[in-house]
C-alpha cells in the first residue's frame, strides 16, 4: 500500500510539474487561458484563436486578466504581430508582452530573436471574450540556393523587403551586374524570373538589397546562389518492347542523364524504381531531378509477338562406329 501511494504521489507531481513547465513561461497562474502557436513552417505565418476570455494573473501577479501564447517561429522570422480581430475591444491602452519584458501595442509588430518558443501575454482588466490573430513576418531573405538547368525558367521570391526599394545585382563571378540580363526585373520587384542561357559558369551569386519591412533587422541585403546544369534528358528502353507469345511481361527501363541527380521515377503502375516488368499496353514514367525545373513524362507501348517459336533439328542420320565427326544442321 505504501509503494502504491508513493507511485501515485510521484505521478501526480510529474503532472503538476509538466503543466507548470508549459504554462509557466511568464509566471502565469493555472487559470490563465493558454495557446501553443506553431508558426514554424513559414516565416510569414498566420494563426487565429478560438474565442476566449482573459483570466488569472501573470508576471508574478503584476498583470491580471491575461491570455498567454507560446509561439514557435520559422528560422527566417523576425517577429510577430498580435491583433484582436473579434469581440468587444477592451478600453484604454492595449499592449502585449514577451516573457513579462518587452512590450508592443496590440496590432504593432514585436521583434523576436530565434525560433523560441516565445511566451507572449496580453493582460487587461475585464473578461470579455475575444478572438486573437498572431502573424509572423520574415526578415529580409532571398531564399535557399537554386538548382536550375538551361532548359527552364523559374520565379524566385524574396521576402522581408519593401518591394519598391529592391535592387538585384549579380556579384560573382565577373563584374557586378554582368549577369543581370538573366533576370526579368532587377529594380522594384520581389519575384523576378530567371532564364538561364548556354555558356554560363557553374554558379552565379546575386545580391538583393533594399529597405526591410520592419525595424526588427538591420540586414539590408541577402545573397542567393544559382547553380546551373545541363538539361534533363530522359527515355525508355528498349525502343520497341515486345512480350513474347509464351510470356506475360517484359522489362522496361527508364533512363536519365543531365540535370541534377538523384533522379526520381514514378511509373503509371505506381512503382518508383528505374525498371519495371510491364505487360502488353501503354506504359509511362515521370522522371524528375532535384532542380526547380519540371520533370518529363516518357511513354511507350509494349506489343505482343504471337508467332510461336519452332525448332527443326534436321533430318535423322545414321552414325557408324568408324565416324569420328558428324554434321548437324538445325533451324
């Protein structure tokens, strides 16, 4: 009985401790409404709450009638904006806090560093029900390195800049700006199209500069690298596949060269390897690489050879003991 009581006490203590770890980021009491907000998938994410009434205390009792948000951010996010989008608006000055410290007016941006989680609280006398919106915004960011072949074009997207202030410039290799003609737009555009041509170096670095959307960052530029490769060339082998009269299938093999391996195969049968056993009829395979370019679909028709194979060993022969060699002629 004592052992059972000890286990129950330990288990109960773990539950209380676990709850305190989650809701205690801003030293809030257990009756404060609490939301976990995951904005980690996108630097410019949006989340909306259900209707909730403020309650309890935070920041060691300094702030009363509160709601708490534990926010996880994308690595490229620079901060968040908390808004009240529904319900009766509390009167007076409205501010929200980060971990009982930095404050920002409701509806204004708050700069945050790192992915968090960040504990945001909003406290105000009264308990009217409201719906809240949390929006994250991006730091100036040009995106990840781009793999592209000379057979396609691609739109590139920069985030976190005032669009009218944006300037794109090639900075390596060669003189600054020498490869600017590869872009459809270099001034005042956040999403130009890049169109490679033959004879380019293995990679080119472009710098994007401009005014950030918020004062949360002093970074006024970012660099984006483009890697260039030959076009993806695909096919199916053999050229004229046939199923013999005494069989039900034959081997089809997809081939790929160029582009940026590894290659990804998807057959009309659902198989994902480079080869399949195919029955008579039309078969296709979608082949792609890891570049931003679209893959290609190749197809072929497997025929059937209905002609039976016959064999003739030739005429019967008599062999004498003295014959050391005889000749056979079959077809």
